């Protein structure tokens, strides 16, 4: 049975419906999709204990395919894309000891716009001893898109976070570049009130940085993975070894005091996902101390 939109629930329903929030003024031309979730460990498994949503941003019934009770959750945006003025806002809170993997079933899209920017905002709070993996599919920026993408993660002192993002500038498979528009992206990770990772990308379409060898070098796909959690010496070397020859010239990894960062810059989304998948497996088996169990949706 479908859940009433924008109402909190403690059930793990398989169905959903949504209502779109209409623009309230001429200045507010877009639509709002908002999803709030909270997870907590109960009876040996992490449960989605509360959720509420407005508009077309919803969550599918959680799965528990792992022996440690980690819950796998698919965040769904049925329209599939964001136009000028639209806003998608995702908030996720993990209580102490919760273990959650969030992903999406397909690529997100930000379309050409003649109005305001399309905005995608993610806020994640990870409590003591909790583990959050935020592993969405790629975001495709259509030629003429104006995108604002922000991710902010707040970690307790002993919490763990692993997240990635893939940006595709234009639609290279269709012969479309990114000649008009802009993308502004922010990623911030804060542990116990102290910033441990901050990255900003401000890229107007047509910028010389799209072609410059010291920046994007004409490549359409930019991806970053950030891990913040328990560290094992030599994790970066193990990731390089697992990445193999496929990584030459397109993939890099750095192990800093508080984080491991992987990057991809190239022309193949399949290659980017394969390399990040290998890095994810190393991080799971090494510092995270658990077997890599891929979400079922990745195999479809």
C-alpha cells in the first residue's frame, strides 16, 4: 500500500506515492523533492526508523543482504531529472552504531535551463560508531545545464563515511559536449566539528579549464571517492595494485592523515565505475573490515 506523502512512518513500505509542491511565487519556478531519513540499529539489523518526503524524492524498501545487519537503501527520483529552479534535498541521519549503504537505481540528470539553477543538496549525519556509504550513480549535465550540487557530511569522532560522485559533462555518447551552462559543486566532510575534507568545483561551460592539460584536459567524466574512517597503512598501495593497468593515466589515489581520496578523469563511465568499485572492495576488506556486498541494483 502506498504511503501518504510527506508523512513520517516507522514502517518499511514497498510502495510510494508523491505530491509535488507547487511554485509559491513567480520567483520560485521549480519543484521541490525532499526526503528525510533516520536509521538506527534494532534487533541486530539497521532499520529505517523514520522517514518523510515531499514531492518526487522517495525511498524503496530497505534490504539486509549483509551478515552485520547493514541496510541497503535505494533513493528514487521517478522523474529522473532536474530542470532550472528544481531542488532535490536529501537528509540522512545515522544513530549510534547504525550501518547504511545508500545508492540510486539510475543516473541523475540536470537538463538545459533558461531559468535558475537546478539544485541537489545532500546532508548526512553519522553518529558514534556508525558507518555510512553514499554511493549514487552518475549525474549527467546536459549542455546548457546550470547545476548546484552540495554534499555535507558530519561525522562523530569514531564514525565512518565512504562516498563517491561521478559527473558527466555533456552526453559524449550522443556527441554532445558542455558548451553552455555551469556546474558548481561542494563536498565537505566534518569530523567532531573539524573539517577534514573540502572540495569545490566552479566550472562555467566553455571555460578554458575544460581543455587545459593541468585541469580537465578535454575529458568529460570527473569522479571522486572520499573515505574517512579507520586507517591501515598502505591502503593506497593496495588500491593502486587492485586498480591495475586499467588505471594508467586516468585514476589516482592519495592516503592522507584522515582520509583516502580516489579520483578519475577520463572518457568512460564504465571504466570509472569499475575502478571505483575495485577501490571500494579494497576499503571494505581492509580498513572497514568487512566483505564487499554490492547492491543488487548495480547488477541490473
